[in-house]
């Protein structure tokens, strides 16, 4: 198998995710003016609610200092480098697309950290008193990409798994 066979697909998916993420954040910040409006109900179960996320996905590891944004951006860029190396060896379009989605989302959030010191989150799903974390397009792409990678890993045997011997 030649390297980078499916890599172009991953690059395209990553660029599409990055473009959609940055365009949606620009729209929320400027046209919708969500920082001043706070929250806008879209559907009974969906709102646009403005949040500065100073942690990682879903606000985990949220620290207040400026160094935390730099550290999280550096960690995300390191992950993107690892993903790029993995993308070179992708063996299926599904894996390449999933890696691209995760990398594109990570880069989108890094751009926010560099520009603002925090990530712009605004999608808020809720129903019947239940409320999910506020997230963005990049977060959704990262979660979907990781889920696809997990599903792909479950559908084929591990190369490290012992082989069954026939009697």
C-alpha cells in the first residue's frame, strides 16, 4: 500500500471542518452579536448561547490563567502533528475522513485560543430540564471523528490479538 493513499480525503475533510467552524464563529461573534445578546432560542430544544470556553472540549481542565490557553493550544497542535502522521498511513476513506475531522476541529479551536485566549462555544442542546454542554462545530467534528475511529477499530480484529488456531 502506498502512503497517503487516502490522505487527500482527510485533508479536504479537515479543511471543510476548519472553514465551517471559523465561519460559524465569525457569524456568531459579528452578524449575530451573540456576546451581547447572550442566548437566542432557535428551537424548543436548541439555543445559541454564548460561552468563552477556557478549558478543553466541554470545559474540562478550565484554568483561568493566560498560560493555560497557550499550554492547551500547544497540546492541541501536538495532537494535530500526531494525527497528520496517522493520516499518512490511513488505510480507508472512513479513517482518513475521521482523522481529518478531528484535526480540523482541533485547529479551529487552536485558532480561537491564539486569537482570544479561549474558545467560542455557542451551540446549546436542551430538553425537558436536561441541558448538554455548550459546544461548537469544531467540538462536534472532534467527537464525531473520534466515534468513527472507535467504530472502525471495533469492526476489525486487532493486529495484536492472538490468532485462533484451527483444529
